[in-house]
């Protein structure tokens, strides 16, 4: 497994052309995933360096499961593979945004919903949308 370089300066981090992701103390970076066609937010997950590297290498979304403490290839068992159309990284390189094309029935959530954000908060209660 390769490792990502560290940005030598703040300017290189924020304005440079080299990918230098800043993982947190647990070795993770937040990953927001949206549908490439509809723009709907599908999920928020976490990536470690290996997950980001595999995603970049394969064109399919890989994450790090904090609850299972292991690398997770999205859809490997469910068929809900996410084909990556684009990956963006934020200004200080501590979060990524992936635009994906979900496969299978298009679901992203382990509950079977298309999006993990399938409820709204209304008057202190959760309401399915």
C-alpha cells in the first residue's frame, strides 16, 4: 500500500495540485457521497488511506467501517456497488465528496433506502420522506 504525501505548506495544501489528504487522529477522512445524476445526498461515510487509494485505483467506492473496523467495498455483498464519476476534496483536504452512479436497485443505505438521509426532523420527531 502506498501512502499520500504531506503538503509542505498551507499554500500547497489549499492551492496546489498534489493530493495530500489530511486524515484525522484515527486515520480517517469524511466522505460525502451524492448521486451523480440527481445530486441527492446518498450517504456520509469514512475512508482511511487504503479506502481512498482503492477507490482511486478501481473507480468503485471503498470505505472504512468504524463499527467493523475494516475496509468495506460498497456493494460487495449487497450488489449496491457505487461507480465513481468524480471525486472532489475540500480546501484543506480533510473531506472528500464523491459523485457516484449506484448499481443494483440504486440503494445506498443498509436499511434499503435510496439515501441514508431518508428522514426529516419535524417538531423534534423523525418523519420518513
